[in-house]
C-alpha cells in the first residue's frame, strides 16, 4: 500500500492555518529557514499535529489502543452547545485529507503512536511546507552544498501568522489569556519536542504544565486529542531513549 503524502493542485483558500502548518512555522528559524530541532523530532511533532487536528475536527476517534476514522463529524459535536464550523462539513484540506484517507483505508490495527511514527517521514513535512509556500507564507530556497548535495530551506515570507501565533501563545503561557483548541495542542507539542523552552525560555513551569495538560475544546473531541498528544509524547520519548540511552524530564 502506497502511503506517501503527495503534492496536490488544491486551490488556495483563506482558511485558517491548521495545527501542522502552525507547528512547522514554529519549528523554522525565521530568517535562515532552518529547523530549530532535529528532523526526526520535527517529523514526530508534525505527525502528532496532523492527528490532533483531525481529532479536534471530529474526523478521528482516538483511544489508548485504537484510531478510528469518522465519516460524519456532526455526530461528534451533538453535545456541544456551540459547535465549531467544521462540525457541519466533511471537507478537509490537503494534506490532512490524504492523512485521513490513508487511516480510513487501512484495514489492520494501528494505535495512535504507530500512526505517528508512520507519518513522521519526510513526505508529510514536505507536504505541509508546500502548502505554506502556496499560500505565500514560506518561500522555498534551494541550493547546492559542496557542489553535490541539494539543500532546501523554507524562509518565512509572510511573518503575520507566526507573529500573531507567538503573541497568543505567550499570553497563554503567562496566564493572561485562556488556551483554546489551537494553543492547547500546540503548547503540548512544543513541550514534548523541547521546542517550547527555545521559543519561550522565560515561561513559568506551572503555567506550561497547566496549558499543556488541561484539555480545551469540544466535549466530543478533547479525549481523542489528549490521546494523540500523549501518544506523540511517548513516541518522542522512545525515539530519544533509542538515540541517547535516556530521556530527560519535560519540565
């Protein structure tokens, strides 16, 4: 089964950025276009962001042992007095649509951590970067190093999205603004990948823990998102243990 995330001719829209797009922006050096973290960690974080976004939008039901695709998201939000806009549509943008299609078509059992490891490959990162390039937020810069090696960097072209996001995240981490269903999973992912202390080194540990571990969102989706975030943390910890022989504490 070919599960690679491929390019698309999806038309540009004015939709909000999704969690993988936000997370990749946070992982990139604003000026140099280089990753602030090692590639495998970014890949695991992006995969977790993709599954978390699908879960918060009612397209995946996630437990400790299963990941189940959902065709009709409105059923997930029946108990929500203020359902989000995506509760009434099955539309998904690329590459989230392809991620969901792959999970839906897979007939054997995989838990969230297995899917996160599966989608942590380069193809998802390339697809998310390509989406941001098409929207004019990133600019692709290709060069050749030592006359042989091709290098691709993604330099930020439109700083508005990341600047606004960082201001919001900073307010949440300071406790002056409540978290929502975007900032909560992003803070959790940044904490798991050790990106948070690089971007917000002065953040209080108690505020970090509260923001990362307190579910926010629709009652029908928060459990699934929590399971994805925990599975992402587990996958990153296991990868760190495999490469260094031991994982350090998050806080």
